[in-house]
């Protein structure tokens, strides 16, 4: 029996060491992403200036490696292909860039399209409408980036607080069960508190909290990358971990996670210029 207990203890220690190592790796990744996000926030603080800089500094280097980035060249109108089809293809590229979180590139492509729009044989009224729609689209993207960064900062702060609370609970030796309000007065007389015998779940509380903390860090990582689906998945896994713990503080942490899960992420703007072309 003693050998079995010793073996289980060694396995538990090894698992805790693994979780600590995973936690350290994710922490390093989150720190790097936060630094990158901070730099991006500084760049996006005045996005209008960035647009002007893009217009003045058109890259003259060869085609870049990114699948959605192209060298700035004059648009050639293929034979037999309608100008509206060419413009629509360019707008589809911009919409794809938005979905890939390439906001500066999207604005750059809209600016190039705006500059070359006069080369196409289009009705004056349609050209004017496209110019106005493209200008509105660029402004919409700028406003979205600023709003999204603000939302990410708020959510990141909340996740950081939850991370710190879990860290405190991991080193918390005392527990208090979640309070249940009796529905009948006589239940108060029959209520029995069990103190000496802990459930297996509470005995593994430290490991469960460590797993939950790892998921919180992964959620922060996904949030900073704009991976909303992955972000929600990680939050769901945190809730699943905390569901195993009946103590009051763990359930309070779970309620915080459930509240931020209800916050809807800002949707990527759709191009008004695309709607004009149908």
C-alpha cells in the first residue's frame, strides 16, 4: 500500500512539474504577444497618420512572402474582362485581408484602388460613389481597429486579474465550501459540515487550478492574436476545469469567466464599396 501511495505521489509531482513547465512556456509567449500588441497599439493610436505614411511610402521592393500582400503596380485591364470584375476582385482581397487581421495592408490596398480608379472606364456617378465608399471603408477600418484594441485591453486586464486570483488560490491552504441557501427552515437544523474528510476533487484542487490557469493564459494568447474561436474554446475549458471544484472561491472565479464569455467580440467591418458593385 505504501508503495502505491509513493508511486501516486511521484506521478502527482511529475504532473505538477509538467504543468509548471507548460505554464512557463505559455507565459513567455503571452509576454511576447503583449509586447507586440503594445507596439501595434502605439502604431494604431493615430491610424490616419499611418494611412498618409502608406501613401507616401509605397514599397518598391519585390513581391513579399505573405499570401495576401502584393507589390504596388499600375493596374492592367485584362482583355475581355470587365473593369467592375477587376475592382470586385481587389475588394475581395481587401475583405480577405480584414479577416486575416491584416488591417494596415487592407487600408493600403484601398488607397491604391482609390488612386487607380480613374484609369477604369466607368460612369462618373459610379466612380464618385466608389470614391466615397472607399473613403468610408478606410475610416470604418480605422475606427474598428481602435475599438478592437480598446476591447482587447479591457478583456486582457480581466484575464490578468483572474490569472492572479488563480495563482493565489493555488497556494491557498484553506478552503471554504460554496454556500447553499436552505429552501426550508428545518434544513438549517439538519445541516452537517464535513471537515476532516476531503473529496478527491478537493485533494487535487491545486492541479485543477493549474490546468485552469494554463487555459486562461492560452485564452489571452488567442485574444491578442484575434483568434476569437480559439479564445472562446479556452474560456469554455476554464469553466469545465472550475466546475470540478465546489469551493466558494473557485465558483466565484468561474462566474467571472462566464461574464466575460458573454461579451461579444466586435465583428470585422464589411466593405461598403463591395455592396455598390453587388
